C-alpha cells in the first residue's frame, strides 16, 4: 500500500477515534459554539460587534482545534508510549502524523464553517464578503497553530501538567487578541504583545474575510506575522520532536 493510501487510512482512523471521544467533541466543537451563543444572546451587540465577535470565535476555534488539541494529544500519546510503539511498526511516520494532523485540520475547517453558519442564521452576520481572504487566513492559522501545538507538546513534561501549560498560553492570548471584544482600547503594552502573536492576526484576517471584504493584499502585515509563526513553529516542531 502506498504512503498516500496509508495516510488516508490513518486519517479515517483518527476521525473515528475523535467522534468516539466525548471530551474532544466538547472542547473542539461545543465550547466555541457555546461561547458564541451565550455571549451573543445575553449581550445586546450591534451589527458591527456581532461581526467582530463571530470572527473572534472563529479564530478561537482554529486555535483550540489545532494548538490545544495537538499539544494535549501528543503529550498523551508520548507518555503512554504509543508514539514509541508506532515508530516500531511498518506504518511510515509521515503517514501516522499526516493522519493525526489531517484530523486537526478537518476539525478546524468544520468548526470555522459552523461558526460562520451560526453567525449568519441566528445573528444576522453576513455571509463572508471575501472567501479568498477567509480561506487564506484560516489556512495560515491552522498551519501556525498546528506547528506550534506539535512544538509545544515537547516542553510539556507529562499529561497531568498539560492543562496548566496549555492554558497558561491559551487563556491570556484569548483575552488580549480580540476574541470577545475589539482590541482598540487595550493598553499600549498589551496591544504590542497581541500584535506579535498569531491569534490576533488570524482573527483580523477572518474578520476581513467575513465582514469588511478586504483582500489579502491589504493585510500583508498580518500575513507576514502569521508566516513567521508558521516557520518558527515548523522549525521547532521538527527540530525538537521526540517519540519518548
């Protein structure tokens, strides 16, 4: 069987395992939608605020389905010895990790699509004004956060400490990157930190794709920051990866 066929088989296996895991379903699919529905329903948001909020939740979904999920999963697989055993099987590592990463990418795409549909159907947010911008920034976000999740898993000592390590980065980034509100009123120091991180630029790009309709050519700063994080994430993911 070819490497591509083995990768496809591993991807299908990862999808089955995902749907059989209630906690993964909750944190990857339910949690962003719960935030979207509760906050949008409780607070009286203007049309502009609703568009910004939907974009923020979509960016959050990209991060949770890639960075958080891969950091947790790889730490667990390494600690249980599964990665070490997989290395000793005839399955090529590229097929195994291709299936694992493909599952995370699929979750991110589905989650962004769900957020866009819910935002349009229930809260009157327009359909994306620029599909190319939306796709490009979703792709950049998936690659950047996916690579960073693989790299970050290498610094987590064990699975019991994984929630503390992941949330120490996830929650502050969530709060300063414009997930729930505009960043225009952030203190200058926090705004500078937010602009150096990938989540804000992912959200800004998704917002441009959904609300303003700006093309990628108007967002080169965001593209540059995300591209840099993609390169750094991939470098450390490959350089520091360990099977045990």
